[in-house]
C-alpha cells in the first residue's frame, strides 16, 4: 500500500527494549515495519540493535513531522535510563 499523503503522515518517536535489557530510541513513520527491520534485516536495522535481538516496542509517540519527532528523540536520548523507564510506564503507547 502506498501512502500519497506524505504531508499528513505522522512520524513516531519510539523506544525499544532490547534482549540485553537496554533501551533504544529512534524515529519512524511506521512502528511495526521498523521493529520488523530491527529484528530481521541486517541492512536496515540499526547497528546497535543488530546484536541485541530480539527487540520489542515498549513505547511510541506520534508527531506531525520529522522535525518534531527528531527534536523529541534528541530530548529522550538525553534522559537517564530511570527517566526513560518512567516515561514508558507513565504513558500509553501509540502503535
């Protein structure tokens, strides 16, 4: 299915729980597709997650555009692990 409405397409900031219990934060337009790439595609998976499979989506948040998602990703990546876990547990995932 092709989405021709790219101007209205949401971007998502997401957090993955890796097999080694570490957390990975990224952005995407499709959470399900991106998690599948992290788990099964060596060319498209992040180098970090390739050696920490399987990964599980534990949190996501929609944004109107890539810029907003990137800004939020930057903010989340600077949080401590405890703060990230608090974020995960205090908000409902938007999958």
